[in-house]
C-alpha cells in the first residue's frame, strides 16, 4: 500500500504527471533500465480471476506470473538492464505491517464465508482455497517459485529473440534475498552509480509497481529520467478474489497502462516554490533537490507502511496541501531546509510543527462531534487521546511516544536515502503522537538499535495468523497454534479493529500485540532445527544470493 491516497492526490493536484504509454515511450525515448517490484505481479496472477473458491494449480500460477513478466518486458523493451525483485525478509518495521495485513485478511475471509453461509449460499466442500499468505518468504510456494523463476529466465535468454538479442542483462533477486523488492532496486541504483562502467547520467529508469511509496523512492534518487509504469487504476476492481468481474491482466493492451513521470513531480514542486524564489526573500541558496527531499519527509507524516499518520494529518482532509503552504510560508524564517538526506534539523522541524499543530484542536472537536464523544470536544482532548489510544497517562509516557516516533522518522529517512539502517527497529505503538507535543525536540535522543534480518522461517511465523499455520513447518506451527506455547498470545483468534475516526473499513487499526523480540528469539533458539526440520525446510530457511544473467552476446550466462 505504501502511502494511502497519495497517488490520487498527486494526479488530482498535478494531472500532467501521468501519460499514456504510447505518449511517453517510443523511438525518441527508450528505457535503459526496467525494474519490476514482483509482488505486484505475483498477487494478481495467483489469486484467480473467476471462481473465488477454486484455486489455480501451482504450475498454472507460475505460467501466469512468467507470462505477465514477459508481457511487461516486451511492452517497455529495456535496452540495458531488466531487474526482477521479489520481496525477501523485511525489516522489523515492515514486518509489523505485514502481520497486520495478513491477520486482518484472514479475519475478513472468515467473516465473508460466515456471511455467505448466513445467506444460504452453498460452499463447495473438499476444495482447497488458495491462501495468498503463501506469498511470503520461507513458504514452499515461494521457494519453488524462486527456483522456477531462475530456470525460466535462462530459458528466455536462450530461446526468445526478444530477450536474447536485446543485449540486456537480467538480474533476479528472489525471496531468499533479504529486503523489500522496491528497496532492493534502490540499493542497486545507489551501488551501480559508482561501480558500473556503463552507468551514465540521464539514463531512463522505469519501475513497475502500484505501491505509492515507489513515487517517494523515485523522487529521492534524483535521477533526471525516472518513470513509473503501472496499470491504470480504474482497470483494477475488487471482487471476492481480488480480480472478480474484471479483465484478465494478461489481455491488457497499451491503453490499460500509464506512465507516471517522477521528473514531472519535481518540476511541479519547483513551480510551487517559484514565487518564493523570485521574491528574493529566501536568505539561503535555493536547492530543488532539498525541497524534494523535504516533500518526501513531510509525506511521512500522513502515514506509510512503517509509521501511522499524525492524528490530524490526513491526505483526504488536505493535509499535504496545508503542509506545503505552511512550508513555503515558513521556509525563509526557518533559515534552511528541514532535512539533509537522512538527518532532520530538529529546530526547524519544531517550528514547522508548532504552526501545523494550530489546526489540531479543530480536528478533534469535529471528530468528537462525529463520534459523539464529548471528551474530544473539550480542551482536554490530548489527555483523552493519549489515555485511550496509547495508554500514556504521564508526561514521561507522552515523551516516550514522541521519542519513538522521531526515531521512526529518522529510520524512515535513512531507509529511503541510504538503505536499511536497522533491521530490528520498529514503532511499538499503533498510533502517532499529537502534533502539539512536537516540542523541545533537540533534547530527545531517539534510539535506533542495530541488528540483522530474521531468517525466512522466523519472519514467516511472525506474520502468519493461525488460519495459515499449514504454511509453517511442524515445530513452528506448534508455536503458533498450541495454547501451551510460550508465544501463543501473539497469535490471537480474534482482535479488535479500531475505526479511529475513519469512514473506510480498510483504514481501521488492527490492535494486534507487538512481538517482544527477546522473548521471540529466545523461544525459537530452543528449537532443534537440525533434528526437527527436514532438508527442504532447512533450505527454505537459508539466505540466498542475487542471480545475474548475461546476454549471449556478452559470452556468458548465469
């Protein structure tokens, strides 16, 4: 998901940032490097497109995944590099979001089935439905898909002229390589700039995927020709199986896709700043790159996969427009930019948040009226919010929430600009602090621990609900399902969903317990992995490597 509602905001605010494929790509503009965030292909190609109760067999799923990958390749026609990145083990900050998504998906599926039964609809028996939670590193499905992908790529390089004669090398980073797919791409770009001899300024980079955070990642590369390739949003619908009632993506044509010009967003931000720059009121050197970085930072405050949004900052309520107007007005007074790559200037940020927080009381008053909660309508709303949402009842408690959130902003900035600075950091709260509490920031020292990635099976156990326990090896399944398990409290059969003042069900907060890492790792360390796991399970728990396939003209293969 990335940043909910961001794409809609961008296209409403700056309609010119999107174009048709035929208008954007052609003889005068070729793509040098094509990157695929593969999970955006794997999910729609495996969930079926007809009967929600009947799953495709695995071989058919693989064929669909490969066919759609080939389709994107031949539509875009990269000339230098084709990079396929599958999600591997994620940082702990993302594991919490994955856990929430999978648990609520299982809960919604049970509710849907119960509703169908209540309506008298016949549910087929002895038909195993496809569990999309198998699209997680460490499962048999993903292990087999990774192996099949490598064989298929080599087959295409050997037999398909469109692949063999393009002179394009192919890089495959599978589910056994740690990292989110899109961040594997960013790591490659950062590394390749200084190492690859054929890297040149001005190359066209094309990233396929639907997540809105890809826009942010494209912006922070500061590459002058960076585009996103994606299906047009109206082409995707939601039926029971995620594809119900819509055309098969394998039948899509050029008209079903669009290009988002990341460079055009940069230009639009420059136009936003033009009046201020021309006025001469800016007492320091203007830098579009720094403005872009600050914009990316401000978008973190409306929420993403790692951080909840500051309570009164919602894109649907005009939060980005309001923050950008505030930013332009305050920038001369701040004396400089809010961020410098992975660093935050806390003094300037505090000044900015003090102004932004002036709108917070009105937000809570309106919310109190809507929810018929008189406590939110009173001047004491902060105490109510912290007590009900964060169980924070003292100034020290509130300060800790703020310190943790600032640590999250720093971690998020580093993740976007430099890569994963900590595999173990996460925000131990379901909600963000109030904007009015962003004070004395210079006295706060956020703690960001170092660490290493979880193994695939460790992460798999952490993110799966009991309904998907069949995807776990035996000893891990017992830890999730047995009531006597020391970890059983992390796998509740039911949990509360907090609407949190939102209208849409998908915006509700899943109040799942956070996993205590020390307890979790200590429990897993007691397992006899050599004796309790078979050879295939041991292989699924190993970290793999990136595979590079060279075109035949280069005189080498994998």
